[in-house]
């Protein structure tokens, strides 16, 4: 396990703030039991923050035919929709919701090449709401595999997720299981797959980034 390279400053800031708060409590709060409770809570928050920004060492089964999970989380949508931004055709949408305790590092789902990328500023609605897919801040990426099949996915910010990091750029070669970025604090991934894809998950399933298979192309 390692810490996300784009999160060092963010994490250091949070840990410094926690340290300052602990020092203030120990210095100015006379009641021992209050000092112990608050200090224990802030230490717990510090550990959670370190875990939040972790990048786990995982092996992906993904290839140019096997689509692995982009993120940890719970499957909240599996349905046929019309994708209007880039593919402009009917697809199977598979959406993964990440809560605060999930790994928020994101990973390439297939081997291929980035054929489209666009960042969209927007709102910060609750990430599990359907309309957050269009209205919230998000980044959009399409990957074309060796046989010309394209999959499309969005990294969507949530109410507390105020920064999306994405390494996508058109022409970039991708390898399933390598890190593609991170979404900082609760968020969602919407993936759009061909209608003939063999979907391997259902609503309510919990998936792990890299390791869980979302579909076979």
C-alpha cells in the first residue's frame, strides 16, 4: 500500500490540523476524560484520513476483453441508457457509489488507448442521486480497445468531494489495474458499456477496484 502521490499536501494539511487541535485540547481543557475522548477521536480521524488516500496494491484480471472495476464501492445502477456526451448511443450503465470509507483511488478498467477526455465543472449534489451524473463536477474518459470497442466512464464528485484527479489525455495507452487518478471524499463512477457486454454485477453488489470483474466484452 502507498499514499496517492497527488494527496500528500492534502493529507499533510489534515494531519497538521489534527495535531494542532490535540495540542489545544491537552493544553486548555482541564477535564482529563474530555481530553482523552477528544484526543482518541482525533487520532481515529487521522488514521481514517491516511486510509482514505491509500492506493492498495492489487492485481487486475482486466484485459482488452475483461472490464475490471474502476473503484471500490456499491453497485447502485445497472440499466440500459442513452449516452449523450460522447458515444451517442444506447449502452449499459453500471454505476459504483463510493462512501467515505472506500478506497478512492481509481484504476484503468481495460487495456487500450484513451480516445476522449473532458473535464466538466459543476455542482456538488449527493453522488448517489441520478442527476449528479450530469450536474455535478465530473471528468469523462473513453477508452478504445484493440478491436475498436469503446467504453466510456465518468468520475463524479459528490457533496464532499471537491477535487477530481484524472491522468487521462487523448492517445494515452492504458493498462487495466494501473492507477488513473483519485476522487477526494465520497463520489461515484458511471461506466457505459456496449449493449452486448456480458455484465457480471448486479445492484447491491460490493466491488473492489482492479479485482472485481464488471463485464466481459
